C-alpha cells in the first residue's frame, strides 16, 4: 500500500517561489476551494508530475513553470510503502529527478527513461492509467473507466489484481520463442547443407564402384561439384566484401565519436568536481557564520551586516552551484548513453566483418579443394582406395555432425513447445482470465453495494471483459450511455470506491489518498451529493486522506473537513486554512 505523507511545490503553475505544502497525514479530510485560476487543482498536477513526470492535466512540462518566474520549478513528494520510506524530488529549469529510499539517494545508472521506469515498475508498481482510476476522480482530463477502451480496462484491472506480471512474463516468453524459432531455422539450414553433402559423397562412392577403371571421371565429378560450391561462396563473398571499406570507415568514425564523448565527459566531470568543491566551501562558510558571532582567530565580534552579506552571497552561490551540478549530471548521462550507442554500432560492425572473414575462409577452403582435386587428376597414379577412404571419412564426420544438430534441434523444439504452452496460459483468456473470473463476484457485489448507497436502483454486472449488463425497473439491456450525466457520475463514483476496496483487499495498488475534483460542483443532484457524503463519512477508512476540490464547499458535509482557501496575492497562489 502506498501511504502518501506530504507534498510541497513551488514555481509550479500559479504558485510562486514560496513553497505550498500539504500534509496528507494531518487533517486527513481537506476541501480545496477558490475561484478559477487560483491554483486549487495544482496539487493533483504536482502529485502526478512527481510520480509520472507529467501533469494530471494535458499540459507540457515547460508550461508547468510559473510564467512570471520562468524557472526553478520544484516538487517534493514523501510517501512510504511497507517499511520503506521514499522521497521523489523533481525540477524543471534546471531539469532533474532524484529518488531517495530510506533517506539514501538512488543513483541514476542508465538513462532518465530507465530511471522513470524503475520508479513506476519497481517502486510504485502502479501505472499512470491505474493511478487515474483509484486516486483521482475529476471533471477535468478524467476518462471514466466505463469510457476506456477494452484493452485499457483490462490493464487497470490487471494492475488492481496484481496480475500484470503475467503480461510481462508473456512478453519475455514471446522474445525467447522468437529466438528459439530463429535457432531452429538456422539449424535446419545447416542440416540441409550436410544432407546434400552426404548424398553427393554417396553418389561419388557409387560412381567409383560402377566405374572403378575410370578414376579420372570420378575426379571430374568431384571437381564439378566443388566448383558449384565455390561459385556460390564466391558470389556471396563478392556481394558482401564490397561493403568492407565503408564498415571500416564507420568503425573509425564511431571510435572518434567515443573518444570525443569521453573527452567531453571527463571535462564535465572535472568541472563538476570544481563546482562541488566550491559548493562545499560555500556551505562550510555559511555554516561558520550561522554558528558563530566572533572570529576564532582574532576573537573579535563579527559585524552583523558583514555576516548577513556573506550568508546571502553564499546562499545565492549554493543555489547556482546546485543547479550547475544537476545540469552537468544530465550532460554526463547523455555522454554515457552516446558512448553506449557508438560502442553497440562498432560491435555490430565487427560482427559483420567477422562474418565476411568466415566466408572468405570457406571460399579459400573450397578453392584449395578444387586445386587438390586437379592436382590428383594430373597425377600419374591415383589411389582409388585412398579416395574412397577420404569420402567415407567425410560421410562419417557429416553423419556425426548431423546427429549432434538433430539432437540440438529437438531440444530447442521441445523448449519452443513449452514456451508455446506457457504463452497460451498467459494469454488474456488463460490464467489471467481465471483469476479475474474468481474475483468477478466480489467486484460485482462491491459495485452493487456502492450503487445502492448512491441511490442507483439498478442491477449492474460486469462480465470477464468488463462489458456491463444493466437492468432497471421496466427496462432491460441498459448501457452506461443510456444514463444522464449525473447518473453516469454516480456509476463512476461507485467504480472508484469499488477499485479502492479491491486494491486494499489485494494489497496491490491501494493508497491512503483520494482526490475528488469538482464532484460536488458537477451535474449530480442533491440526493446524489448527500449519498456521496455518507460514503465519505462511513465507508472511507478513517486513516485515509480525502481531498475534495470544489467551488461549493457548502455541498460537503462533516465537521472533520478543513478548508484550504486558495487566492491570488500579487499574482501568486497563497492558501488560507479555515477550520470549520
């Protein structure tokens, strides 16, 4: 379970350089109010940005920066999962992302995309799509579960039931199955060549036996067959060898690129080291003036004006140095990725060159065989028995290799059959479908419970593909689209509460946070709002934090709610907390 603790952000949309902070563990029932443009919905954008590197609303990252200050966007989110605490710090201008696990910074070893994938897949284990279904329900940029495509519905449910791992397993098995198929094709080609060679040698033996007195004819046949093989190899070699100069030139180019990137990276690292030394010096000097009022050397009092000047100057330097270090870290990562890319290109080219060298060796071997046969033909005395023995030895060696390849192919085919069986098990209609069918009665029971609480007197049932069957009084075969906007909202709320209960039941993607944006200000009637308030009061875990964003605080009942009034002061968002 994800327990959100605290979020703070600055220079984010209408929020200026002064931190806005929300504690999710204190005053767990909050109502965020304010007129349009005062920033009451910024919190959910900041939360989504911290977790998924994108806002909840469809806003580009550069547009999230406060338009007046134009830089230094920062979001800090604290949460825990089990007995581990986590902190995510993100910024734009400068751009950075830092993950702390139990207070220890998790270094970025790969690209920023890999770092984000680690946060989502290993830490959160909840996709952004699922986050939008169980944490936030709003009138802006929210796509209700009932309006999602079938594949998206399935993805959300798999996350909730913690069976998405089977999809990852299926993808991995598919890759292995493709590799096995390529290996079988490669072995089949080798077997075909060997079988052709055995048949050719057997024909040679028969020919020798039938024409024992005409040794010259035997050698002519062998020369003819050797030339056919030689010509085929020569054509293939000529068509590939023409690319060698370009490939060698590409290696030189990429080695040059690697050298340049390494030089650049070393320069950046040297600069980073100098900035880190300056940062450490500024921090030490600031700490000295913060902690001391007199000089340790001359024992004289330090003038307050001088002291404050030094501290302010160092504070500016610390911000500048920190931003510089973050930018340099980004450059180092870019250089590292580029070196990896160039190295892979060189490795690929070397593999192509090795294939060409192998082909040249086969061609030279074929030419040598032809030369040896011609030399034998021109010899005055030909020992038939020696030729026969060589052919038989060649056949024997070919049969041994054929036995090995056939056994290897059988192993790979057996593995492929097992992979195919596993793939069928991991399809949507396999093991995942069985798990979903097991939970369908629970899902439908919870759905009916919340529909009844919200005053919807209908029978609602999901099938395993999460298509709905709805029956109402005097009406059969209803669908979600037949209902009014207010009734659809009640269904959406019921699904939201259903998913949250299911997540807690599975302890998979459950959280302690529920954000409801403009629910009570939308098209739901008074009876629906009253039922909604009852659910919030009675059904939501008291330890959970409920944040309601609304224009109409009067529609939210309960003395436990704390009002956070958003307003603009000098064009920046500020919050006034009102205890009801």
